[in-house]
C-alpha cells in the first residue's frame, strides 16, 4: 500500500520533467543514486548552485529547478544518454535475483527479513537523521545488505529538526542552529492506507495516547521506516518527542527510545512485515524486546515462558566501552512510562525494573540500564572490534556471575565502511582499470587488492593531488562563507582564498568532538606544534571539522582552544576549521587528505570507521592503537601508531605520552617520508598509500561485515554449524 503513494509522488515529479528524463524522478526517491557509478554528478549537473543550496536533496532540486533548465537538458543527447543508462542500471539492480545472499543462504532464510533498529542513520547528506559514526555505520550496514541481496528492513526515527547545524562565533565558540525540515521536500514517502490516510501506531506515553506516523526511505532494495510524532492530533509536547536527535532532556530521550523500540515493533506489524529476527543496534532500541514479548503473550504463555522465544529472535550490538556511556534511566523516571505495561507483561514493578539491572540481585538504587536489558533479552551480542569485544566482556561480566570473563557471551564483529559510498570516483576508476572492472563487488578479495601495486606511482599520485586540490578549494569556500556570515573584515574574507597549499603535507581530523577523542592533542604542546606546522622547508597543514554535543561544554572549549591556537601568526594559514561537519564534508576530507589523524583515549573508541574510508582513497592513518586500527595496523607498512598498548589510568600522564609520541612520529617519520620526493612524486609515500589500500580495503568494508553478521548472528545456530563459513566468493 505504501508503494501506491510512492508512485503518486514520483508521478507528480515525472509530470514536471520533460521526456526522456522522467527516470530522474525514480532515481530521486531511492538513495541508491548516492553510491551509483555516477555518484552525485547526475543531479549536480542539473544545477550546481541549487544542488548545494538544497543539501544534495534530489527531490527538492527537481521540484524547484526551472522547467526551462530541464527542457534544455532534455535536448542534450549526452546527458539524456547518461540518465537512461543510469536508470537502466538502477532497474537492473532492483530486479536482479543473482545476489550474494541468493547464492549463499538457504532459501528459507530469504523469506522473512531481519528488522534492524537504530536511533540514527547517516544515509545521505539531506536526510537529517544522524549525528556521527553510529548512524553512518547503520546506513552503511543497510547499503551493503542491499548490495548483497540480504532481506533486511530498517526502523528508526525522523526528527523535525534533525541534529543541530553548527556555526562558530568570533571567539570560536560553537552556536547551535535548529532548522525545521519540511518532510514533504525530502526523498521520503509517508506510508498511507488505502484511503490515503497516514498509517499510524498509537502508544501510551506519559499518560497520553501518542500517535506516530511512518515515513519510508528507499535504500537500494531496502526500506527504512522512520517514526514521527509531529502530528496535529498529538499534544505539542508529544510532537516534540521526535523533535531533535540527542536533543531535549533525559525524559525526551526515554520517550524516544520507547517510541523506537515499542513503536518500531508495532509499525512493522502494521506494515504487515514479519521479521525472522530483530537486530538492535546499540541499547537505544532495547524496549523492542518487551513489545515482542507482549505480542507473543497475546497468543501464548507467561512472560517467563515467552522470554526464551524472544531471546531466540533478538541479537544485539553494543558499541559503548565505558559504563558512563550507556543509556541509563533513573527508576523513578522509567516507572511511570511502564505502569500499564508491566501489568500487561504480568510482572511486578520490581521484576520489571530488574530487567534493566546491571547487577542481578541488587535492587532499589541502580538505574535502568538499556544495555543490560538488551543483553538479557538477546540470543547473541557483539562488540564492534576485537578490542571492544574484550572490553565489553570485562564490563559486562557482572551479568554472568558464573562464567570466567573470557567466556562472557559477547563476541565481536569489526565495523567496516560501504566502499561504494566513500571511494572517490577518480580512485574507483583506477580500481576498475587495475584491479577488476567490477572491483566493488569483489571488495573482500585480498588477491584482487594485491594488484594495487601495479598502479603506476604517478597515476595514483596525480589523482590524489587532484582530490586534494578539490578539498582545498572546497575548504576555502566554506571558510570564506563563514567569515562573511560572521561579518569579518573584507581582508579576512579575501584572505580565505589563500588558505592552505596543495603542495604541503595535509592532515585531516574530523569526527564528533567528545573529550575522549582529544581533538586538541595535536596542540598539547602549543610551541612544538607551531614549530612543526610552520617549518619553512617542510611545513604541515591541517583541516579540522566536527560538532560538540550541545550540552558538552568541555568539548566546545576544545574546539575554541584549537581555533585560538590557529590564530597565531605563524600558523595562520595552516590550520583551518570547517564548520558543520556532515557526510559531504566527510567525503571531501577522506578523499583528499594525506594523513588521517585519530587520537582517542584507549579503549574508548569502540571501532571508528572514518580511517577506513580514508584507506579506500589512498590516505594513510596515524592513530592511537584503539578500535579497528589496533587490528589493521602493520608496523612500517600501512601507517603509524601513536603510543603503544600500555594504558595508564592517569589521563594526564597518558595524554602527555601520546602527544610526545605523535610529535616524534611527525618529526622523524611522517614529514620526512612525505617530503622525500623525486620529480614531485614521493615514491616511498606512494608505496605506503598502496599498502594502506591493499591491507585495509579487503577486510574493513561493510560487505565483509554484513557477511560476518549473517554467519555469526543472523543464521540460526544449526545453520551456522552446517555451513561453517559462508564464503564471499
Ligand atoms: C565516518 C563518519 C563518522 C565516524 O567517524 P569516526 O572517526 O569513526 O568517529 C562521523 N561522522 C561522519 C559525518 C562520518 O562520515
């Protein structure tokens, strides 16, 4: 039924578009275009400026571009040909039966979908449903599942104001801006019934009946459903349950998680989708397990009787390596939400609250822990890197009092990235030539990746330099616009054109600003850092981006300190901060930098993925041995490791040691290697770029990751033992 309305909106757009470009409307409503062979260019070519203005939103672009422009393009045979080819490719993608899943999975595993729950999704730039790595990971998971032909359906929330937009004031202090998104202009569709009315689920939240409508996002072959309470028939306060991602107070968060978990399960039921399995990405969605139990109890048994059935249908991924990072709610806060609910489950208040208890047996004072609930109600659980798995087993051994720590049933599947989304077309084109015409489908083939050594150094280097030039041009423009907006003096605005230099070693650092990520470790010793950046023969420059959570004052101060440091006359052109980090800026950065820096406090980085995106583009990682890098790093081969694996609980001592190690690496290894050039080509460096691709790409991608999820988490246990390993090829 929802497809009917999708057709209605597409039809409306198609009517606007001149023959033979109507296929653009179809492309616009499925995010597949964002990782197609044409990436952004098919829409960007329509109207570059408008494309930027509308945040790469193809629906808004097509709705607002003058029809004369579309008529003009319809008369351009080359453009028409490109559209027709892309549409044909898209239609082929949608219908093909020959997929990895169809070749490797038992047919009965392909009947019912996996339901994937996540509180954020970073799918495309224009959909404001993400804040950082967790969301990017969730979307990359769905994109690869689509490519592999795995039946999966996503559940999430749609936020009226998304995550905030970031601007910095004159003093480098972060300002948060909350635009109201107009959902009718986004590439999404409201799910309606046969009468055209919005489908809604109703939940009792804070003693009121709250209705949530459902939006559909198409991600290749996969549908993602997002719940939204912004409806006239809800009270104002309830409309704001889906107001902002990670905004509002603790109570709003609780309402959101109630909606995601319980509303999500009901939405699937309403849509007629019967999942074989529920995958909870992080603890936010753990209430889903309660609703699954409640529904089962309608036909059979008590809570204790259905609990094993629920466990058998849920799997859980935990990301958070520190107790303080987990979602917890005070008992007094959570109780009013569930007064009606524990009765339906036939539980006493105490028995109910005990489900979220981290230390079984202790009661009365511990807050309700969403991770504890998810662990208790899932048949298997995993961390997101080897190290993170180990950390989680230690942290959660309290739940499994009779087992040694090594046997705590939390495994690990290391995160990856969707290579089609993150690889620059200019580099993908090289892979096509030198590795395999269809390299992306064979991404897990290590032998194929060995062929990167055959790429001529100069060929790889000039392409990399072109991407870096594009990054620098883009950065200058962003800085210039930010200075104009702040009303800076004309000279300062004009000076933005001179920032950065394409012939200087370029470091990138971009991610959420959170104190454990130590975004200012590079300036730990301000003098020494200045000497490194402003060295007249072998200078260094750095592009930084990232948002601090609105309530995180300490991280805002970190940003401010960095900006202040960059104002020193010696380094004025050498460190720049690009505001409002998002997926698009991430793409530009990971595709254009020489070195990608990551400086988390071990073991706080559960996995991290941005460095993997860099490797697909030939960038080189310099990072703390935390998360994924701990597994990928090969000394002297594919990058650099800051510090070692001996952790010190005294953060001051640890920070000083790590900063010292970083400076030494820069001074004695990274900078000399980069500037060791013959005829403008740093051959040793290029060797390392190739090693970075060769050693990282075949494993740290979401095709491998999703296959691991299928083998270790999704397939029923008896299937896994029957087919010890589902081969990728
Ligand atoms: C990849 C990505 C991240 C994750 O970065 P980490 O360094 O792994 O934390 C965060 N934000 C955006 C926009 C990204 O594209």
